[in-house]
C-alpha cells in the first residue's frame, strides 16, 4: 500500500466519522411522586363557566371533546374521564379555584381550610362560612342555632332572589315531622331571632313586604363556599 494511499484514506476533519454521542435527554420526573408509587394519569383543571365559553364562541362540551380528541391523538391508549364542577349561582372566586375545590383537589382543600382562619381573625364584618356551618361577626362566632344557620344559608345561596315563606317551610322542614312544621307566621319569628343575633348586620336579611325574605350582600359580607359534589356530565 503506498504512502499516498494511506494519506488519502486518513480521516480528515471533513471525512472523519462523527463518534460524538448525542446527549441523552432524560424524561422529566413528575414532582411529588413518592418512592414506591407510579404515576397513572393526571388531572387538568379548566376554569371557565358556560357564559365565558359562549362568549368565546364555544361550549364546555366542545372544549371537553376537543381535549379528549387531543389525548387520543397523542396517546391512543389513553383513557379519559371528565366531570363538571358545580357551584351556587353568583359564587365568587376564580373559576379554576372553584373547580379545584368542587372536585376535591387535596392541595386546594388544604389551602381552603387554612386561609379562612387567618382571614377571619383580621376581618371585621360578616363571614358566612358555609363550609364550617358558622357565622363570624366582627371576629366573633355568632351563637346561631342549627335551624337559624340553615335559614341564613338558604337565603345566602339564593342571593338577590326573594324567597317566600312557603318555600322556606317546604325546603327546611321535614314533612314527616308534622308536629314541628311551622306556619308562615312562625317563619317571621325565626327570621326575627336570626336578625337579633346578626346585630348591626341584621339588614343583610331583608323583608320584602307581602312576599318573603331576601339576602342582600354588602361590602362587609364575605361568603365562604362549601365544596359541591359534581356529577358526570360528559
């Protein structure tokens, strides 16, 4: 073999094979997966109500179907399940936070339990805490009976709507206990006792003459919503 032949076949910067190994990209590890467990799926919380979906030219059902189709396209073996998160009409808060609470997200529940205690201690006014069945008046727990709280809660969850006495009786008293069912005048007594315990905030429960009662929210009233079981929808 000639020297020229050896030089001709010697690797050069232009014909030398690239022996550099491509860096291996490790799949990112999912956080908060304890040793001895494995991830079997995930939850994506989407916060949007029907009105916002309609304003965007879509619907909750179309969003769900699109996300399910995307999952099937990326990973055909993936199984999907969707549920709708419910909250009382007019409930405040960010949509995604309401969804997380309604669907029992552990982190959201833990935060929900911790935050009101700190907020209540620093807040003057009224806190109607539906999740704990209590009312806080200027940082003090009001001594409401079970039925008084039920009455206030019923009005709160129908904020802005006048509820007649007959509806209150039918909704809050068991028809099986006929001896304990009040008449419409007795409801006025229950409301009067409730108002007396609300003290200077008694006007959050308003009388609509000749009709019934209505809850009106004031700037100094905060509502703590309870978590709501959500049915399968999609």
